[in-house]
């Protein structure tokens, strides 16, 4: 795991390699992420499975990462810079 880093403006977080998560946990995290209110998928049509697949591909391509936020004790998926 990587060192603590600021996530957003107020949170401290730890990057968690998605490969180290239980597959079911990762699946649930991604599903929750893609169904959140406020997520902007633009004109992307398709079922939940397609959106989950897109996020999984972004994780594989290192375009996104899983971060565990220490203060709120929650996991999130964020874009890599």
C-alpha cells in the first residue's frame, strides 16, 4: 500500500491496490460507485454491467485507483492524475 496522501480537500487516504481486494468486495464497491447520485457518465448507454466493466478497465489501466479514506473510514474510486 502507498503512504497517506490528501484526498480531496480534507481527507487523508491510502491507495489500496484493487488486486488485493476480495473480488466480491471490489465488485460491490464498483457497483456502488457507478450507481451513486451525481456520477456523470455522459452519453454512455448500457447496463450496470457495462459501467462496472468500464471502471474495472480503468483500474487495470491505472487511470483510476481505490482509495480508503481514513477520516470517514470509506473506500472510493478516484481518477489518477
